[in-house]
């Protein structure tokens, strides 16, 4: 693109900036920035030049803004402006002063397409709250849960003493029951070793007996439910 077609070199405010703060081409690793004071000076100079050109009718090209907008003298009495658009010449003489400087449209202004705002879909109405279950329904629900879950049976393993059966220690009750269930399912042998209360025992589920390993004394065992 030519220099005149580049916005930062053709726009009347930017065009007045010095090359040091508004170069035509940027170089790698070079930081260039125009400050507020640079723009103040540029604007004052550009506005003064535009005012002089419009007041004297020198025929200078009116400073243009982006989108085809130009700065020109507009007579207070509403007379036809001398310059109406970028690049178009006025046929009549310049309007007499006093004049007001402003922005007038030279070409059709660009209108951004209207984008409809998203509209949130209406939230569905909440379904009616279920009525609280009556006593009869609660009783049926409780009965169903009771039938669905089999009651856990308390199991106690015991061994034969001199005159009666005695329960094994609580440190081995669950272990013996677990091994017994595995034996019933065919996934474990009939004989297991148990350490309880300082004694080492050998329990045989097939014969339902126990033997103390230190004395080799054998006695009967039983599985009591409830």
C-alpha cells in the first residue's frame, strides 16, 4: 500500500506526528509509542491548518476521518458546504464567516450489523412436589426393605469343655466364620490354623474338631446361630 493509503500516515492527526513516534514501517525489536503530548501538538496543528484552509477557501483537501468523514466549514445559516465528502469538490464559493467546524458525512457511514442478543429460554416450571407418603405407604416401604435385605444372623463358634461348650475368643470369631463360608463354597480347605488368646489351634471343619498344637488334645467344636 502507498503511504497515502495507510491510516496512520494519512489521518490528519496521525499525519502530523513526527516519524520518530509514528514511523511508516516498524522494525523488529523496536518499540515506538506516541504520548499524550505528541497527540496534543498534532491535533492543534492539524485543526489550525484545517481552519485556515476552510476560512480562506484555499482549496486544500479537507482532513478526512476513517469511514469517509471529513472536517470542513459549515455555515451557521445552513448554506451548502463547500466540501461534502473526501475527494469531491464543491462548486460554489466558500460560505462567509462566522463558521462552525465539525464533522459531516461525506459517504454512507458504515453501520455494523445488528446482532440480536441471546434470549435465555424460559425455565421449565418445576413439577409438582410429590405428596408425602402416608402411614400405609411408609409401612409398605419399610416392609419391602426388610424383605429385600436378609437379616444378619449372629454366629458364635464354640469348643467342648469339661462340662459344657465355651465360646472362642472374640479375636478369632470372624476369621473362623469367614474360613468356614469359604470351605462351604469350595474355595478353602477343611483344616485351618488359628491363633487365639496365646494358643495355636488346628480346626477341622469336616470333622468339626479342634486340636491344641502344644498338647495335641482334641475336642469337638460347633457353630451356633443366634
